[in-house]
C-alpha cells in the first residue's frame, strides 16, 4: 500500500505541474508582451488558489460562483493529496488518561474539507485540465501566428 500511495502522490504532483505549465503556455501564447503574460499567469493562479479552497474556506464561497472551484488545479491536487494521505488512517491520542481514536475521515469532516471518495476523480480532472490548457494554448498560438483573428485562421486568403 505504501508504494501505491507514493505513486498516487507522484502522479498528482506531476499532473499539477503539467497543468500549471500548460496554463502558463496558454496565457503566454494569448498575450502580446511578456509583462501581460506574467500578470495574467499570476492572477489566474491566485484566483485558482482562492477558489480551490487553498486561501479561503470552500464554504465561504458564494453558491452562485462555487462552480468555479472545479476549474482550479489547486482544488483537484489538494483533494487527491489529502485523500491519499488521510483516508483510512486512524489517529489516537491520550488526554487525561483517556485514549481517543478517530479516523482521517472524521478529521476531514470536522474541518469541512470536502473530499470525494474516489481519488480517480481528481486525477481525471487534473488530466482534463492539463489537456484543456494545452488545447487553449494551441488555439491561441494559431490565432497569434495569423493576424490575430479567427476569420484569417479559418479562411486563408488566396494568393495570386
């Protein structure tokens, strides 16, 4: 089991890194200058942290915008890593001579950290976000290599 936990950790962190890299490429391809690209990447990652439950509690996000957390790389990587490390673990402590036992699931419920029961949901979502940002980056590159409009990308001018 320890080897499986390690490989899930490795896969989650690699997919998170690939997703952040693809996000950076997509924003860079869609920007005219390096400064704009840098600012865009920083803002997107900051909002991703905020809506992913990394900087604020997920319960504090208004319901009308709570759907945005599913677009956050941080939401999925934190879900995969916390679920991988905490699920199935039993903790025990002794307080005033009384031994108290509780599970990792109890801890997650107490801190209101919503974790899906299946780690593959998070790994699949990280893979989908990585692929999505790669496709967006490719489309942005294609638009930028032409004159910056969709029309010129689809309908090429005839040369005489």
